């Protein structure tokens, strides 16, 4: 039992001690689909070698609903190898929406909680590509989300500085 604990402790330290490649700042676009195509201006701010904040301001456009939202996330980043990192995070945001179809219109505001998991590649030049999944749970959304859930899958491209 003692050997097992020592081995697991050693592996845990080795896993978390890997060098990270988090930029102090990264700015770009996050383009994805959350029941409609949309884009976000995305900013990342490195806090340490393995943590950062991400802020996204964007819009979504589906058949009948347009929405704007602001999201903020705290992320943990782990190095995979050769410029690849994977990350996970939690956060939330707020936004507004409007609906219009066949002469019927409605609008409202919402708040949401979000998780985030993804993978990124940092090129040797100051360019970062990422692919992430952000499940969002909405409240105060009136008719915006009947089930209160929105899966958000997106591709990000950012300039690192």
C-alpha cells in the first residue's frame, strides 16, 4: 500500500510539473455553433504557468433568434507535447436575445453557467488554434432556451503576445 501511494504521488507530481506554454495575452476569434452560427471576439490572459482567464464577446444567429453574449471562464491548462495543450475550465456569462418570425417577436436577457474543455496548438510563430466544447446552462432565459441547455462547439484562432 505504501508503494502504491508513493508511486501515485510521484506520477501526480510529474504530471503537474510539466512546463506550460501559456502566453501572457492572446486575442482572436472563436467561431462556432450553438443552435446557430456565431462568432466571438476572444481574449485570454495568462495568470500563471498553468492557469488563465478567457473572456468572449459574441453573437449567435439561428433561423429566427439572434443573441449577443459575454462569457468569462477560468481555465486550467496542461501540456500534452510539442505545442499541444489541453484545458478545462468553468465560468459563466450574460446576454440578450431577440426572436422574430411571421410577425411575432419577443426578446429577453439571460445568464448562464458554463464548463469548458478543449485542445489547442501553439505554433512557433505567435499563433494559436483551438477546438473546444462549452456546455452552457441557462436561467432567466424566458423563451430563449426551452430546455435551459446549450452545447457550444467552436474553433478558435488567436494572436499570442
